């Protein structure tokens, strides 16, 4: 598995964009063009992963002083369940092993159409060294839960701080004309 760091220019790859727009519900997506602008303003590590030259998936990590936020993680649908996501997550954890890492995910406890998928996703992260924080939040009818990997704890105040930072970057973006 090879990793390739992306910039706002190289992330314009249609495969990467198509996966981003298909892997996450619309309400969880930042419009892709806006995400490219944020890449130039925020400490985001956008990485694409390739297996024997074939695009497999990508991650976006928001790098912070106190912890890193594993913001987006997606594997192409036809390649899921083959251990490639496991390889990517292992690489990601190794790269950021010197810091605590968190991620938010759709709660596996919320009653919804994709509850089995959410439970499998949560089990995947728990098998790979993440643990539940007991912290969660709801946005637009979706419940989220926070998982952590590494030392320390994560509180609702930590979550609010991350959201405030994201809002500050978002507000600093140029207005659409």
C-alpha cells in the first residue's frame, strides 16, 4: 500500500472527489470546492492510498496540538471488506502514534436504516485500538459518537473547541459571488 499526500491542486483527482461525494451522507460533506479552499487554510493532511497503482481510498486528518482529528476516512465500495481499510488505518495510526487521535462517527446506537453498517464500522475501530469516550453530539438528526486512540481523555468541551475552530476557518472563507 502506498500513500500519497494531496494538496488542493492534486486533490482535484476525479476518483478522489467521486469517493468523497459517494462515501459520506450529504449532510456530513463540506462542498468539495470549499474543502479544497480549507486545505490551504487549515493544517489538513489529505492522503490518497493506492494498492498496486489502483486508487483504494483516502483520509483527511485535521492536525492539532492536543490531538489529531481523523476527519474523513473512505475506501472505495468495491474494495471494502478486503483488508485494505485495515492497512490504511494501521498506516494512519503509525503515522500519528506520537499524539492522541480522535474521530467522530455516526452512532452505532441510533435507530436508523444503516445501523448494521454503523455497528460494523464501530467494531472495526474498536478492534484497531480506539475506545469509546462517552462523548457524543447530534447534528441534523444524526447522532455522533467520539472514539479515541492514544493517551488521555476527550470531553464535550474538547469537541466544542474543535467545532469552534472549524467554524472560524469556515467563516474566513471568501463569500461566493
